[in-house]
């Protein structure tokens, strides 16, 4: 146990101020998103911009590109939540039919097979197929958050649980613990959004 604590503390000390701010804002984004507070997108925008800059500087170009996408989604999410309800009303939580999710999962699987194969055959990427699934799944789940689709929380449950294992196996204990924290918050988000959905229908 002491080895784990020492490893986490060592990684925390190694973090730059920019990385620490990015992580803190990422946590704040999730807390605000659970409450359906539109300011979550401001936190997301700043956090993802910092992560994109950090990853690019570290030579993690795919991760940097993904965070550029997340930054664009933060702008889209703000716009949807601000204007999506119409007539000054808040954008309501909705659900999408099972067929849409089945199609989305099939598309995610196909894209993951292609990108996983390319990463596996042309790079030294760790867990190329798992990384591909969580990346494409994250793209879709982020879009669902921007549209306030209730099912986004189920996608994040699978993605974040997978990422805990990935980061832990790569000895990134602090990042793994961050995703454990995300996992603990997901049920709260699901319950809160489900309540809003039922109230809107009533």
C-alpha cells in the first residue's frame, strides 16, 4: 500500500502546473455536467486546450488531435445547451432508440478495427485495439453529452472502466485514480439526468 501511495505522490510531484490545472478543470467539468450546468463546457474547453498543447509537446499527436476535437465539442456543447431548448428554455435531457445505439456501436467497432490494425502494424502503440475502441467511443459519447442524451453515461461507464485498467497497467497510477473518481461520479450523473428526463416528460 505504501508503494502505491509513494508512486502516486511521485507522479503528482512530476506534474506540471498546466497539467494540474487541466486535470482539475476536467474534474470540474464532470461535476458541472452532472448538474447540467452550462459552465461545464467552459471548463472542458480550457482543459482540452491545455491537454492538446501538453500532448503535442510530448509527441502524442493522436491524443493532441483528439483533444482538439474535444475543444470543438466544448464549443458545440455550449451552443447546443444555450440555444437547444428554443424560446430561452433549457435543452432537455432526451433518450435515443436502441437502433441508433446499435448502429453507433457497429460503426465504433469498424473504425476501431481499422485504426487498431494501423496502430498495431505501423507503430509501437500499447493496446492498439483497446485504445482505438475507447477513443472512438469517447468521440461518440462526447457528442451525446453535447446533445444531452441520457445514454451517454453508459458509454462513459464502459470507457472509463477500461481506461482505469489501461493506465494502471502502464504504471500511470495517478491518471488511473482520476478515472476511478470519474467512475464513482457516473452513477450520480445517470441518476440526476434520468430524474430530469422523467420530470420533463411529466
